[in-house]
């Protein structure tokens, strides 16, 4: 399925909804914006056609969408929890605990693609926990990056690889 790098679909209340991240011009905060493009029975390919039509008509503006160069780790974490389908509630709870309680307080305001592996490695070495817990922190943080890459939120490629591997 072709996926536009500046948006994604959700099916809600019988409708196909196109969503994207937009940056507020005055505050600089990033928020999710959405527009209904048709009924939820519409295929993704037809949905993308509708998005193209709505963009040409000026009804959808994604030119103010947050670029990977402005997305913080907190933005990625928010997107992750809004879109990830967890098989088990306990996994979601663990990820919320680690991301919300440990990773976002430390990395939340940093531009996600600018976080380098050596910075994470040094931080993890300083965290006062046992090695298995340290590995969970690294793994969960890496999961957020991998999910964002799979969703087209941050680019693929070695220069944007998950900084949590290794």
C-alpha cells in the first residue's frame, strides 16, 4: 500500500479520516489535524485519490506539517500511542510507564532524528537501574523509532536509523 509521508488514515465512526501532524504558526506546538475524505468502506487507494483532490481544492493543507527536522521524541511518542495497536494491555502499560516516565522526561524536547546513539548509550550507562531494566528502556525507545519509520513519520535510511540499536 502506498503511504503518503505526510499523513495517515483512520477509520472512525463509519468514516475514512485523513490525519496529519501540523505545527501551529504562533506557538510552534505540533498537533494532529484530520479531515474526513469519505465513508470507511472507501479503499486506501481511493482515499489517497480523494486526499489529492482535496489538496488541489485547498481543503487540505499539509504544507505546514511538521517535518522530520522539527519532530521531537515526545511527538513520536504521542504518535506511537495514538496509532500503535497493542495485542496486550500489559505491554501498552509497560511502554507507557517507560516512555512517559523515563524516556520523554529525558529526550522529549530533543529533535528525534538528531538524537545520536552515543548520547543514548552514555545516558543509559548513568541510569541507576539493573542491566535488564536498562535494556528494556533501550528496546522500548527503539520501538518508537522503528514504528515512526514504518509509518513514514521519519525517513528510512542509515542517516536516520534508530539510535537505540547496538
